[in-house]
C-alpha cells in the first residue's frame, strides 16, 4: 500500500471515531481509542493507533498516561512534541474545567465534585502540594489556591499566609487538601498536627476549618472519618484554657 492510500485509510478510521463520538459521546470507546483520537489532534496525518496502545502498555492505565511527564511520554515510539503537548494540554484543560465548575457551589452539596477536582489536579504529582479552598458564610465555594509545595509541615505551610488569603477573599470557612505522592491515604502524625494548628488559628480568627482531604489512590476526608470532630474538641479545650488564663 503506497503512502497516499495508507493516509486515506487512516483518515477514514479517524473520521469514523469522530462520528461515533458525535453520535454517542465516549460511550463504547476503549481507552486506546480515546487516546488514539486525542493524539490525532497533535499529529492529524499520522496513524496513532499503535502509539496509543504503547502508552497504555507503558503506564498501565488511562489516568497514568495523563499524569506522565512530557519527556517520559516522548520515550514512546510515535509520541513527539506535538501529540505529547496535546495530552498535557487536555489534562490541564480538564483540571481548569473541574475547578471552574465549583465556583459558587455549596460544598455540602458538591463535596464529591471537590474531591474529583482535587484528585484530577493532585494525584500522580511527584511532590507534595497543599491546596486551600475558600468558602463564604453559606459554604459556597469562592476559589481555591495552591499555597505550598514540597515537604509539608507546620513550618512550610505558613498558616498566617492562609489566614491572610482567607481574609482577602472575605472567606468564612476553609477546606484544606494535600497529596501523598506514595498514593497512601493514611494521615500521618504530621498531617494531624498541621490540621490541629490550622483549626486553632481559624477559631481565633472566627473562621471554620471544615475538612482536610488527603489525595492519593483516591481521597480521604478527615471529616468523614471523625477526625475533624476530635480536632474541634481539642481546639475548644485550648480556647477554654486560654480564656481562663
């Protein structure tokens, strides 16, 4: 088969994939077919079926492909700067969309969407990242920001900067989140200590710390697992001791 006929065959296959998507969305698509169609945006005149298969073979899952560094992606045969860029661009757009759709939504009715955004944006990162979500008095989400990166503890997160940003947003409540690059969802002693420190500072500033989420292979909520209740009791005890002194 000469090059012109091969390209026409590939174009027909991609057209059929596009028609399927327009008719039914991603329903019925395999992970390889989704990646194949995505890669074709970066290299429209190239057969992307084999590179898509090799990506899934190398990284083991659809999500891991999107979390891989650009340099690592380009180690796969058929992945170059253009279609490697397409993968990272789509990943960034998805993260932006998930963040933007939270604005104005009440956390109590949107906690699952918050977890989805955090999992998408933080899972697979090679270093720890600390994110704060700011909420108003009705617990509607105002915005979210990354406030620290690297090894996280009470000395690197800078609680006073978090309080300062909360006041600038006119926030009434906060949700904090950080990732475990290992994938573990078990809170460390340092995680619990940091939560207690921030919760106490929030109480003094008449702010609520609603939850601390850990992102790894899924998500872990301090609130859902009862840890926030014990943190609040300790904060109240500390406040009462301070008032009596």
